[in-house]
């Protein structure tokens, strides 16, 4: 990749110039022609400039930054401030370096006549398909400010949902991690020390103590191989999970897990309902909306079910019928969608479904936290308590013998 400096004329015969990172001059010329520019010159720059920002490539930005950007841009558009001026103001306000460069590039694109949605489409790591299509619908309907507000509200809801799930999982993960560390220390350091003491004292050890020492010896001997095996298995499972079949099987397993499966299903339904409701409400065509919903569902099983819905809708069927056949969505959801289709208020019904399942997710997370806590305490009690009791059984036996 190299950095090229260009000079060109726009449709109004004004001179424009800038820099683009590309593999060769032909790619630069092709990109400029897509922007409807007449190319005058393209020259390669050398040195540090070659490390500048690549067009169309950007790191993922935080959802909170995107929410603030969407809301502030909506406010400025609603106030009648031109897009280029709005982007200039937002660029100065944003502290995130990568996002700042993206907004600067958006400004340059709009300056040469590109639409906002087409400019967003060059940065798929920052603006996903849902964001781009909603902005496109907002541009064509003249409701860009309202669409941006809806996007901000949607992103806030989705971000809040993710935070709730992460918060619920932090406690059990921390406790289980501590339990594993404590158990490893006991097996590698404490048990061998007691074993040396027992060997000095002689005599036959109780069965639980003998089993514990045997496990400790095996663990000490094979611990490095065990860690290596876990790393290799984790790597292989990770690679398999990135394949089409692997990701489908894992997502299917998630939905069928005891306790957690129901939570994953509710999260998927909430995300599906809210995303589809937001897209339809924003004027995105139903087939395009279903395609976007499938890709943003976060679950391959749900994505396949929605793809079947899209195929059936193409052939003139309703949305509810293939959803019922999929077996992924509960009867209440499919019936509400069916009623929404019949009454012409599908987005309203989907909004009610998403609100209901948001509450269900909250309740499920609270219930899960309450359930996990005693289970973890019992687990710790059995493992750590069992080790401690097994170590002290010989000492109690010796004490009883001395007492006699």
C-alpha cells in the first residue's frame, strides 16, 4: 500500500485535492471516478505520509461514541446546519483519533458530492449495514434527523442489553477463576508438603487422602501438558467455530443449554424484534430489512430462520408463517407479528415484543445471578472443603491414637 496525492475537478468544475492510500495509481483513479471526479493528476507521496489513514479501513469505534455522534448530528441536521459544517464541528469535539479521521474523510466525500449513506458505506467497521440502510432511508424520505435519533436510541438499547449480560457474567467468571487458582495452588504446593509430612510419620493413610495425593502427583506431573492441551483444543475449537457449520452448531448449542439457553433465546428475540421494528419504522424495504436483521441477529440459527422468512416473503407469503415453522420463536411472538401484519401495525407490534423481552431478559439475568451464587458456593465448598478434609483426616487419626 502507498499514499497517493490527487488533484481533480468536480462536476461544478471546482478543483479538489486530497490523499488516498491504495495499492496502485489505477485503484486511485477508479475510486476518484466513482466519486464523479475528473482526474487531473495522481502522484505517489513518500516517507511518513505513507502511513496515513487508509480510505475504507478503520478500527471499530465504541458504541457510546457512535451514539453521541448520531445524536449530535441529528440535532444539527434538525437545526438546519449543513452536513459539511456539522461534520466539521463533530470532528473537533471527538477525542477518539480513529473516529476523528473517519469523520474528516466523510467530510471530504460529501464535499465532492457523495451522499452521507454512501460515505458511511466505505467504513463497514464503524457503520454497519443497519446504520447505512437507515441513513439511506432517512436521506430519501427527508427524515434524516429523525432516523439518526432512532439510530442513537436503538444503539443505546442494544449497548445496555450487552452491558447487562456482561455484568451478570462477571461475578460467576471471577469466582470460578479464583476457585481454579486456589485448587491449583493446593494441588501443586500444599498437598505435596503434607505428603512429605505423612511419609515421615509412616502408617496407612485414609482412602480420601490417598486419592488426593494420587491426583496431586498426576496433576503436578501433567500440568504443563494439560495447559498445552487446553490451548490446542481452544485454538481448534475457535477455528471450527469460525466455519459456517461450526458457528451454526455452537449457536444451536447455546439455545439448548440448560438455564443459559433460555436467556440466549430471549436476547436473540429482543434484538430481532427491535432491529426489524426500527428498520420498518424508518422506511427500509421489508426484504432489505430482513436481510439486515439476519446478519445482525448474533445467532446463526436465528439468522437461518430469518433467511427462510425472507425467501418466503419474496414468494408472497407472510412473515409469521415461516417464523412459526422455524421453531425458534415462541407462539406469543409469532401471533403478535401475525396480528401486526393483518392490522398494518407490524413495527408497533415488534416494538411491544422487544420491550416485553427486554423485561424478560432483565428478569432472567436477575434470576440467573440468584441461582448461580449458591451453586458456586456449593461448588467451592465441595472442592476446597474436600481437599482440606482429606489433608486433615490423617492428623485427626494421629491425634486420636496419641489420646489413647
